[in-house]
């Protein structure tokens, strides 16, 4: 499974999200590759799940992956609930 | 996983946090002024070129106010090639919160700026930063800091607390 985290430049916000998600996956024993994406280069790339800040919703209208929007990007509990829910929905 | 990503140049927050780049209770009226103030600290400390401030503001104009990462907290940065001379971070608290235009997390009273010299050496420091701003106790201390010294202390002391709790 590939999980992409999205932000404007690909190494700030998206990197923070990636680090949190890797911790969560490790705790849960879930294997997935987490890659940070930036807005300029994400088109044409594939991921099972895209995790993005809620205010980037408008950039994701054409996304075919499962999209997870995060409201508070440093709230591990919110990120955990949202990402696990998305992973489970894909497993069904 | 994170071990693998560490570049030889990687560093932790402690190395880049200094009294020169923190300011408590700064007075501004707009998010642009807040970006100027937090960016100026980095310019004055010789960490970034002046154009870096403009690039940080441009980035926000282009991709939107998602940089307000949590309620009241904005994290600004531009790219390494936008004039970063040394890895750096600055932090200001605002006397009066300002609107960044975020759909949920406005108004903002803590503004952080960082400069990275490449795409990965800042990762250990960024992780520490994320843990800190995700910790309500630490944010409370930062918000209540009345001087630059207290503000820095709130950050550094909490750093030790975090590493202690990890050892346990």
C-alpha cells in the first residue's frame, strides 16, 4: 500500500504528516510506504491513499485515490483515527 | 525507517534554536506583517537572505493557508534554493492574533518559520517540532511566555521533558 502526504513543497507539512503516519503504522503493525508529495509533482503519480491538510481540498478534486483530509496536522489522535479508517475502508 | 532517511548533515532542534530567533508578544496587524517579523529574525541572524521572506509569503499566496497547521499555529517556510544560508528556525508569539484565511484554525498567535538547506537534513528537527506543537502543555507555556527568555525556555525545557518521557 502506498500512502502519499501532500503539501505545497513536499518537505514541510507533508513531511510532518509522513513522520506521524509512519509512527502510527509502526504501532499498529501495518506495512505501507509513506511518500511526501508536493503540489507541483503529484499529478500522474499513484497512491492508495492521499493525506492532505483540509485547506488543500480544492487541489484534490480530480484525485482518484482515497482522500483523507486532516484538520489539525499535529494532532496524532486525529491523524490516527482518519488514516486507520481509510486503510480499513480499502481492505473491505 | 527514519534512521534510513537521516542525511549526514541532519540535526536536531536544539542546534538551531537560539534566543536571537525567538520573540514574545510581537505586535502585528496582518499575517503578512507576522511573516515579515518571523522572517526578519532569520535574516538578522544571518540564516537566510532577505528574499526568503518574500518567498515564504508567495508560497502561502500560491497554495493557500494550509500552513496554519493547528488552531492558532502557523508554520511558514520556502524552499532551500530560496535563499537559505544555514538551517534555521524562528518563533514569535503575537500580542493580537491575526487571520491567515484558514477555514478552521484561525486566528493565529504563534508563528514559526524554518529554513532547510536540503530536502531531508531537517527531518529530525522537524519531527521534534511537530511533537512540540502537538503537545497542549508546551503550547500553553509558549502562549503564556512574557519574555524571549521564557519563550526559549518553554521550548528547550519541554525538549528535555520529551526526551525523558521517551527514555521511560
